């Protein structure tokens, strides 16, 4: 008994000793942490700031300062160094000055910093306050007489280069003299600046520095975070409102189109012109061509070139003709290789693929192509009937537009898929260049015939039916992304490629642009942009918006949802010079203002369905792919209640701060709409189109 009491007492003493020892170690550890609180004139360094070399428990590493050998506090920001002049913890403002401008020495700023709201998209720690304006430094090849620009004599290089500085007024980095180029810009405190100061005054203002406002709550608010942006005034992360670069993508598309036309003209000059010489065989065409060269390129070419003998010119022509022959042979081999690849693929996959028909059987099925349903970008579609009485739709592919790779995509993709919301491929034909696809017949045609129809005798869809169709399309896309062994990306989701059966059940069709993608690999290699303009995700145009992934189909589906809800295409030519020119922008404004989409005679339930489709569509067309929901999440949103949905950020460029910006945006909308419409006409401009 005593032994048990003794052992219990010893255990208690041991536990007490361990507890006191740990307390003592922790107390000593806390006493050992000594944080620096001053460096030179800055005496109040405290959280969130810390000095370089302080222990881990001091301040926040994101707000680290350093102390120079001259005992000056330095802030490193945007790859530049700045002396700290003052810290106001109540206002969360730190005043800094460029090290090159601090001592009144003659120099230029290390880094160019403007008074934009967020200086670095990946760094939410600091912004320039609204109390600052820009001082712009420019370098000119000659002297300028503009009184708003003050010359810096100490930075001139003889009579070859002159440096000027100006700020405020009407001057900006986009409005400088022709002989000058922009060098850098740095903020100046607005309160202490005159309208047209001397250089000495500007130099003093530069020495006084500028204010930066910091935010601790936004340090973890990054662009890749879920629907978040940094509210620096409230020092917290909120839903991020990021605009879309539609104008940039359209300009890139226009430049690409112009480049292709130039290459086409160059090929015509190199190949067709020599053939004309060979056929005509006279001096007249030669001398006309010589005069053309002399009149256009004469000042840039040695005159000796114009005295070449005609025989030399004939030799050059012969070389070009030989090059043309080599090109045609290469083209023939390429086409033959494509046909061989298709046949090899069909032979290897014949165990699981749909039935293969001969071209004579296709003629019999379509009754000599007597009942044409419509025409699309890759060929014509005809109604047919199999021997067992089954109605089918036969797409006869145009050889010039539908390549062997796209044919393989169509057969290999739809041939292995069996889903209620994906069109079923019953058979195909491949005999040389003659290729056809046999689909199940969809009596109600494509979705665009119904949602874009303006005829009075057309039966308009009810909102409940529209909701069911949208949910069916989303389930079909979800099956493509998640239901197969590999992820299948469609890359051309649009109303024209959604077919409706006799019960108006939607089916995803047209897999000519589809691409297989292993589920374990997040990166998708793309050699060219795929899809229809107006439905193409931004990352397919520029990788600055994110990587290509399943979210690209989500973007196209979002555009489709907005068109279903609004009953018109997402860019409407007749709505130019108005707020409706870019349809998603108009939808967002209507949602923000709590208005319906010009709906008439709709119930409260139908209005809720319309708002749900619009909100989900706006979520799907977010600029960055990481901000869009997955297609599985979209299905959940469509199945859920509208009360569970939050209003998404504005997914495109829009600002109502000035009428000038608004008018510029309308002009850009006009030109972009024409481009969208002109590009889309080639693929689907037929009112009675039935294209699968």
C-alpha cells in the first residue's frame, strides 16, 4: 500500500517537474525574441513590419524592411529600392522615396510606378494612394519648347539626348512630343504641387516621396484564389470583379486574318505568275513586270539589276515552276497519307465502331440525296432511311473543309459514347475522299432554330423546357469530361451543335474539333485555336488567361446559356451603338439592377428560371479558367435553387466612369460584332440548318 502511494507521489512530482521545465523553456524562449524597433529616423517599426534579420516571431515576412549601412530604412517593392520616410499605422500608410531621388541628386527613378489602383497583379501589399499624381520622365532627341516639360540639364548627353520631366495638367505617358520617348514615371504628392512648377520645385517634390497604403488582410489574396479580389480600403478579400479581354482577342484574330491574306497573295505571285509567263511566252508581260518593280522598289534596288538579260529571267521562272511541281507532289503525298491514316484507323477499330457503309449504300439510304435538311461548315446533311425503317441524318462531308484528323475525331468520339444527351453515331462511310457520317434522326433540328427564331408561327419554348434543355446539355458535357476513360473536350459548344429529338431532349453533336485528354494530366497541348468565334474561351486565344482545360467547354456553355435566356446571339449586329451591342454585358447590367431581360407575361417561377440561367451563364464565362465552375458544379447549380446562387463578378471589360470610355467601348463593340458575325456566317448562317 505504501509502495503504491510512494510511486503515485513520485509520478506526481515528475509530472510537475516536466510542466515547470516546459514553462521555463517557453519563458526563456520568449525572452530571447528581441525585435528591432528602429533604424535611423524610423523609430516606430512594429507589426506588420519587421527588419531583415529579426527572429521569426517578429512582424510579417511579407512586410520586411532592411536597414542600410548608412542607417536608413529601405523598402524593396516591385524590384526597386525606396527609403522609408514615415509610417502611419492608424492610416496604414508608409511614405517612401526612390533611392535615386532621395538626396536631391540628379538621376532617374529605378522603377516606373504609376498611380493605378493595383501596381502589381500578383502583389496586393501596397498601392499608391489617391493623393498622388504622376511625374513623367521623357528622353528627347532634340529640344522641345513645351513649357509644361522641365529640362534636366545634368542628364543631357551633349546635343544628342535631352531629358525632361513634367507632371499633372493634360500631360500623360500617351501624349508626349514626337521626338521624345517615355522613360519612367513616379508618383508625387498632389497636395504640395503647383499647376506648372519649376524643375527645382519638382525636384523637392520628388525628394518628399509618395504614399503607399498597405494591406495585411490581402496578403493571401492571390489571382488564383476562388472568386476573390483585394478590397484595400476594407483590408480584406472579396469577390473578384475582373474584366474580359474580348477586344484584345478580336484584334489578334483580325491580325491573323490579315497575315493569312498576305501569305495567300505572296503564294499567288510566286506560283501563278510564272505559269502565266510559260503560257503567253512574250516580252510584253516581262517588261510590264519589270516596270512594276522599277516603280515600286526602284529606290531600294541596285540599278544593275534592271539590266539583266531576259534569258536570266526565264531561268528564274523555270526554277519557280520546278518548285511548284515539287509543292504539288508534296501536297499529293500529304493527301494520300491522310487517306491511308484514316483507313488504318478504321481497320484497327472495326471491332467496336458503328457499321461501315459503302458510298453506294449512302446514295440508297438518302434516296440519291433527295431530301436536304441543311448545310453546315463541313458539308450538307440529308434525311435518309435504313433498311429496317429507321430514320437517319446523313452528313456528307466536304473534302476541302473536313480533314482526315477531324473525321477520325468524329468517329472515334461518338462511336464509343452512349448517353442520353449525346448524339448517337449509327454508321459511317469512307471511300477515298468520299466520307459520310450516319446519325440518329433528330426531328426537331438544332437548338438555334428555336431560340433565335423570330417567326410568329414558331412555337416558343417555355422557361421550364429551356431549363430542362440546359440541364440536359450540361449533363452531356459532364459525361464527356468525366464519364469516359479519358476526358473528351468538345471545343465547339454552341446552339447550332445541340440537336433536339421528338421529345425535345437535347443531344450534344458535331465532334469534329474534339480532343482526347488524359484525366491525370492538367496541361493540354494545342497547336491551333479551335471553336467558333463568340464561343471560344479566352485561354484558347491567349495563354495569359490560363491553361486550356475542361473549363474551355464551360465557357462555351455559358455563352450558350445566355443566348438561351435572351433569345438572341451573344453579339447582335442590329444592337450596335447601344448597351446591347455585347449581350453578356447587357445581361450583367440587368441582373445588377434587378431587372428582367425584357420579359413579358412571365410568372414569378419563370422569371426565377431566367435569372438562374443568366447567373450561371455569367459564372461560366469568367475570364480566367480558374474562376469558372467545373461542369459538375454547373449541373449542381442548375439542379439547385436560385437562392443558393451568388451574383458573379463582371466577366468582361466594362466601366461607366466616363462617357468618353463608354463611347470608345461602343465603337470597339461595333467592329468586334462585325468580325464575330462575319466569321460565324461561314459555319452557321442558315435558318433551317440541321448539322450534326
